[in-house]
């Protein structure tokens, strides 16, 4: 967990930098921290929930895939509030995305027998549904993911 | 991961007492659900009134808990808080589970069908 850097004097704009330990408990602690920052920043419960869901899926993917089977690294998260929502940039030095790009949107099939229902694979479709401007690039051994979470209020 | 449980007739009501079902507790949640649902009941109602966050690992564990019941009993959900309801809606899992406004509603539904 890192310290927040409030460095923007704008009316609603602010920016925080978090360093997240890439473990399930590290992710949980970061989300609780983020939720507190958003709450203090006047973001509604509903919009905080949306941010928490999106950032949880992004960070869980990094823990489970980018850092899979390795010693937990760190993940950098920059949160920047603007007047329409939350801009998020996430960096990690784990493995690159397969084929160097984001997975294709592929909703999990639900019209199957109960015993065949999917227990995973929901993450990217949730991220795509709740964000705009989702971009991934790999540069100098670092994964960079950026997106915007539009607020409803 | 603590799960309160209460047998009401042939309905087992299970209430997680922690506010999050996430990647940190998903496996533990599923294992405890398996232990608690060994009893012979017709229905299991998972009362999520105390849960304000479920991520995709938690959602997967809830689906897994339903699957591990096999044909023995149905798993139904009750009292989804707004953000949890949103995750079920986005993943369309709200079409897979019977979802009740509250555990009491779920029990009344049983009575009206009985």
C-alpha cells in the first residue's frame, strides 16, 4: 500500500498513487483504501462500487495471470478523478498478455447444464462493460493498462 | 470466512457474516459451503445481506457452491446489496439463480409452493 499524493488543486480533480502487493489480500487492502479515497472525494456509493468492481477484476487478473506462479510483485495504480469519472492507470512487471493484446470479449455461456456453468472468465467482460477507452500496451517489460470509469452521478 | 446457518424446516439459510466474498476467501467460502450443505434439505438459501462486495472469484465460488450441491438441493440467493446485484446482472448470473428480496421472502415462497 502506498501513500496518496494529492497534487491537483482543481475543483474535483485529484490524483492518488497506490502501490499494491500482488496477492489476494494485497488487492483487498488496496480496494478498501481506494474506496476510502473515493468516499472522501465525494464519490457516490454506487460509483464507488463500480470502481471497486473494475479495479478488483484488473488486479485479480494481474495476481492470477501476470504474476502467476512467481513471487508476488508490486502493481502500480494511479487514480485520477476528473469531472466525469475516474481515470485509472495500472502497471506491473509480470508476464505480458497472451499475444500482446487484451483478450477478445467473450461472454461466458450460461445456456448450459447446471453442472457445466462457468466458475470463472467473467472478469474481462465486466471490465469492458464498466469502462471506456480501455488500452493495453507492453513496453520495456512492463504492462500498462489504462481506462476510464464513467460516473453516473 | 464465517457463515451463519439456520435450518428452517427443509430450507437451510446460510448467511455469510463477512462483507466480502472475494479472491482472498473464495476457496474457503466454497469449502465451507460444501461442509454446511451435507445435510439433507430441499433448498439452500444464501442470504447475502451482509455482503457488499463480490468479485468474479467470489461469483465463481457461489456458482461452484451451487454445482457441488448436484441434484440434492437448489441454491437460491436472497438480499443482494446493490453492488452485488450489479455484478450478478453484468455477468447475467441473475438469470441462473432464483433471487429473493429477503430470506423471509424465500421461506414464504417455500410455504406457498408446499
